[in-house]
């Protein structure tokens, strides 16, 4: 039986205004090391990301298969024209560049390191200790948040080199994108040794992008020629008696210009198309929510539950909404009750009616509206910031390679968390509003007690038939819309801090507008 091979018959990819194309079919074999070399910006990372299915749909065309995969008697399609086989991701491992490591913040170091590993915990622990020793990475750092850049890179390498399935075999294809950057000389040499050992096992096709290939291939790095233009060369190295030996060029990718810069109308058309995409995303969000719920499994379960609990039981949100509710209710109370003429001149029945109407306005209109707007704005901005920062650092790549749905990670906890938070904040705002307005009323010298004033206000609420159903509908609609908007903008492509800031700004703006529209629409429908 043959060892695994990655056979690429055709490959083309759109990069900006040019196309990168493989000049001839290539076969990359296990037991060898392949160096992908080219100038900075030539498209080396784009090439390997295209092989992994990590690019936008439609940008990549071609045909690629992993031959002798699984039990070494089966071929698995990787790329078929423009379609990537998601099941192929299970056979491929990726060491991304520094800054795009794609760790999941909610998980600990060990869980991140074993994220793609299906071994039981005891066997995974042994594998981590063994690999960690080779990479000088044992014991693991206590937290990724406090780990140095070099430690984070080594955890990423550990995650990629971990055996995949319960048979404890390494991945069929291992792709390392500048994995040695950010490491000191000793750590880089240890990583290079681990890559060589993985390739030497004969079970893994090793593809490496390296600015400096010397730590990996030694003196044979001299065979790497200066890059020509934007062309990319794939160098093949085999194992000889004294290490890796240059065996020739395995393949070559060339870049050709295909289009002129887009004109004003074309750019406007793209902007319009992007707007329609956003609208389509909102329209299809119920389907995405259902599929997201169905896709919650394994390691996602504690992540989703933890995210929901943190969203709902966030004291700063409660304080924020409570302060807003008190300000609004006090303002309304002062406006209504301080404009009263002398209380003794008002008929008792009229006074009760005024309190009843005030309760209706506060509890069924103003308090739910302000609670929903303020809560969703605060929560949505935080969700968008967290998601966008994670996307910038490679989160979507990790979810894709683990065959986990992004909507399961972002949309589902966002919607459920916001809905429950809005429900709690609405109840709190209504109660505080009643107390504050009643206190303002009593401050004007009324003979009524506080509980009597509140009782009259509650009477105004209860005489509106079906008020609880309307309240519940507003809560659910507000939470759903706000959670969808936060996920939509939070999962948008982000390459810089400015992109993260844009995601937060758009979420804040559009969630406030959308929730305001939803609340007002329900108010009009209820009292029409």
C-alpha cells in the first residue's frame, strides 16, 4: 500500500487583479518535505489557504485529491473545481502565521492544544507531554493570554502535530505557514526537527512556507533560488543519509494580470452587492440559527453555555440598564406629577386614572424600549468586539478546520444570551420604573403610600389584555435582531484594529436602530 500523496491536477486562484495558476500537475508525497518559496506578497499563504478551503467561495478553481488516505486504500477529494470537500479538513493540519493562530479564548491551553485531537484525555495527555518535550513546551503555559509570542507559536505547532483520530495517526497533510517566525534559534531548530520527524514517518505530506529554510533543510537551503517576479516555486527534499537532500522542483505557480482596476460604477456595484449580502444574511438568519443549534457538539457545548451565562449575568449590563431606567422614570415622573395642580383639588378617581396611565406608559412602552435598546447596545458592542478580534486572529480558520459552524459559535449564543439578558433587564427596568415614579409622585405630598401608588400603576398594566404576551414578543424579537446583527458584523473579515472598530461601530449603530424599530412597531401594533 502506498503512503499518502497530495495530487494537485489543476489550481488557479484570483488574487486582487491577477490570477495565480499552477503550471503543471504536481504530486506531493509523504516522507518528503516541500518548501514553498517566493517573494513576500507573491501569494504563498494564499496558495496553501486555497488548498485548505480557507478562502472566499469562488476565488479558487482546480482539482486536488489526497490519495492513499484513511486506511491507505482510499482517495479523498480535496478540491473539485470550486468546491472544497469539508471532510478533507479532517486529514489536514495547519500551522498558521503568527497573529493568525486562531486560539479560542474561552478554552484553556491544553484544550486548545488538543482541539483537533480525538484521543481520550489520558492518551491526549501523553501525546502532549511527548510532543511538548520535543518542542521544549512542557509544562504548558498557564494561560495563552499571558504566554509569550514564542510560546503561543509552539502551542500552535503542538496543536497541528497532535495525532488526529483514535488510531493516533498523524495528519495526512501538514501545512506550516512561517511557523518558525517569532521563535528563537533553539526553538526554531526544535520545531524544524519535529517537522522532519513527522515527514520521515512516511505518513504525512509536509508542506512548509519558510522565509529562512536553513533550520529545516540545513545546507541544502542553498538550492533555493532567488524568486522571479511573483512566481512561486515548490522545492522537493528527500531524506538522505545525512538529512534532507534537494531532489528538484516539484511545481511552479505563476501570476498573470487579468483585469484593469475597477471603475466607479464597478466599485458602486460591489458596494451594492455587499449591502444585498448583508440583507440576505439577516433574512436567512432563522435558517442559520436552526443549523447553528444543530451544530453545537463536543467542545462547543461548554463554550456556548459559558458565553450565554456571561452575557446574561453581567453586572455591568444590569447597572447600565438600571441607571438608564431610573433616569427615564424619574424624568417622566417629574414631568407628569410635578406639573399637577394642588393634589387636594383633583378628584380621587381622576388621580387613580393618572397613575394608571402612567403605569401603562412606563411599563408597557418606555421601560421595555429603553431596557432593550441600552442592553442590546452594550452587549452587542462587546460581542462584536470579541468576535471581530477573534476573527482577526484566525478564529474562523480554526472552526473551519474543526468542521464546526461559525453560527454555532457566534449566532446561537449571541441570540440566546441577548434575549435572556433583555428579559432580565426589562423586568428590572419595569420594577425600578414603578418604584421611582411612585416615589416622585409621593414626593409631591400625596396621602397615598408607596405600595398604593404602585398598585394603581400596576392596575393600568393589567387592564391591557394580553400585555404579557406583547412584552414577551418584544423581548424575543429585540434579542434575536440584536444578536443576529452582532454575529453578522462580528464575523465579518477583519485584518486590522480598524476593522474591529468598524465592526463594533456598525453593531452599536444598527442594533440600536433595529431594536428601536422593533419596539416601536410592537407598541403601535399593541395599542392600535
